[in-house]
C-alpha cells in the first residue's frame, strides 16, 4: 500500500510540474504546411519557449490575424526598415541574403517583427500580411520534438 501512495504522489508531482511548465514556459506545436521546408516539414512537432524576446534569426510561433498559429523566421525587429527592390531583401539598407520578387518597404514600429518562411515560394508571411505585433508572438522555437531526424 505504501508503494502505491508513493507512486500516486510522484504522478501528481509530475502532472503539476508539467502543467506549470506548459502554462508558463514551454509548449508544443504541430507544423502545418510547407512554408518552413526544409527546416520543418508538415506534421513535425516543435517545442517553443514562451519567455523569450525574439531577435533576428530566431524561429518563432505566433498567432496570425485569424488566431491560427504560424511558425516563421524573424528577419527584422522593432524600428528596423525592411525593403525589397524586386530582387534582394534589405534590412536597414544592408542585404539580408534573401531573393525576393516584388518591391515593398516596411518601417517597423517598436512592437513589430518582420517574418519569412524558409520556403518563399509557398510561404504566406510578412511580405503579404505585414509585420507581426509582439503581443501575437507565443515564443521562440527551441527544439524539434518529432520526428527526431
């Protein structure tokens, strides 16, 4: 009987810790679509750290305008100028290393981020929908959980 009580105590502790971690620090998200290929594929499961301020180069999870969770790469952050001359992407007049079709220019506010998918040909991202507000960002993707390879 004592072993059952110890087992139940351990299960309760694990459930409480998991709930706290999941609610405040970490969460799992499933990747939908091909916009992050080849980094993440449709059906992959990723882990996000919720208490992180994103910076350029980070992969983030965020809510779009329809409250659907998306995963994209941060290209530019608050107060940056993002533009395209129809061929190259520039952040603050420096080439960002991305080929682009179409001209655009965004001057980001102090609470905005410019995000792109890795697979530009199918990605619906800031080029189409505009910058992402900081309050829509869930967290930084820190690990691909499934599949492991």
